[in-house]
C-alpha cells in the first residue's frame, strides 16, 4: 500500500511539473522542425504547408514579389499606357502616346486626321477600310432633314414603327410622344436618339424608302464612294462608310449652323408626355473647356465598335478627326485626347 502511495505521489509530482512548464512536452517537436536541419527535412507536408503560409505573410516574401513585378512592368510597356489612357479622357491633360519611332499610336482600328484648310493628312490608319458606322449615320440623316425644307416646328408623333427591331435598344421617347421636327433632330444628333431619327425619316415625303434614297443621293453628290445607307438610325450594320468619306460628310455638315449647334450642345430638355426629360450629349468632350468642337457625332453597335467623328479647332487649325471601331468605352475619347496633344506638340 505504501508502495502504491509512493507511485501516486511521484505521478502527481510529474503532472504538476509538466503543467508548470518545467518539462515542455510539445515544444521540442516545434523547435526540431525549425532549428534542426534534419528535422526540417523530416517535417510533414502539413508542416510545410503551414510554413509556406507564414512565408507569404512575411515582409521578405512581399519584397520578393515586388522585385519580380518591377522588371515585368518595365518590359511590358504596353500595360503602362493603358492606365494613363484611361485617366487621360477625364483628367486635365494626357500623355501623348507614341510608338518606338516617335509616331502617334492610336488604338482605334480606323483613325484619320486631316487639316480641312490645307487638306494635309496628319495621320492615317486604315483610312480606306469600309466599315459599319453605327449612329454616325445620323449626321447624314440631319443633312437630308435640314436640306429637305420641311417645317422644323411641325409636330411629329413617335409611333410603334419607330421602335428598334434591330438591336432592341431602349428609348425614353415613348410611343405617343409628340415633339417638333426640330426637337427630334436635336435629340437624334446630340443624344443619338434612335426613335427620333426614325421618326424624321418616316415623316419625309415618300416615307422611309424615299428618305434612304435621298441619303444615298446626297452621299453620291458629296463624292462619298464608299458609303451606303439602308436606314436613318445606324442600327443596321449595312450602313457603311470610310474615313475619307466621313470627312466629306463632316465638311458638308459644318456648313449647316443648326447641325453645328445640335451636335455640340451638352444637354437639352423636352416634355415627354407631360414630364420634362433631359438628354445629354453622347460625346463628353463637348463639355470640356480645352476642346473647341465644331461638329461631333458618336456611334456604337457591336459590329461597328465605338465610333467618334469630330471637326475641331486645335491650335488654330480646323481638323477632321475620324475614329472607328474602338474597343472599350474610353478608347475613342482617349485617342481623341492623344491626337489633340500630339497636334499641339507638333505646332
């Protein structure tokens, strides 16, 4: 009995010592894994995984990542302009992006810049490409309406015939809305309103077929050999043109004060079924104080990409700018910004 009590006391003493930390039971395993090389080799996959997580969290690992990223950033020069371009369309200024030879580098598939006074071509990229032009079509729609001589104050109604059955785009001009021909023209040019453009064509003498015929006749008269129209909105990808043809169109449109005014207004309000609706220009550059834009029109459908044509005075020169098939909502605007700064740099 005394022997059992002695063993019990010894066991109790051992437990007390272990609890007090005098004999750390688990610590030697951890120390072996971290301080002893043989133990490190023998560590389990689970221990390796845990160590890996710790290393990633350490400053050393973070500095290694930075070191690896730095050379990549220097080599991949294309990634740097992308960020600066995105800022360029909204900031007070943008860096001129040039290629290795110092030439202007634009991202739109088609780009064309021409001085309308001297006819000098300042920049050309795929100028001969015949491509869908989306709502740039509406600039020709406006020419036909203005030159048609119909009363601009005549009230016209939006009907179910004006609903977009090509792309099923949304419109705030509900069926039954009544606006003057002038208001419809204003909305078609400034905010690219499709129902407004279709209503203008539909109310032309002879209806839409006669209107489209007049559009193509006007294009032929202006020498626009690469251009064809099938409807007045630009929703059809069968409305096509080239950069040089669109310069001819802008030159002619700039001779119409009403078109100049409507394409460059920043916003316009009309009453739609008793409620005041404010529409805004699809080209945000018209509101910029550092731009002097004379004529402007944007366009977009999937087949055409994002398009922008402008007649702008830059450094005292009237320049026609054509940008077609731009990818991304900011590309065409950023390209226009780069063109302006490039021209100013060259002056």
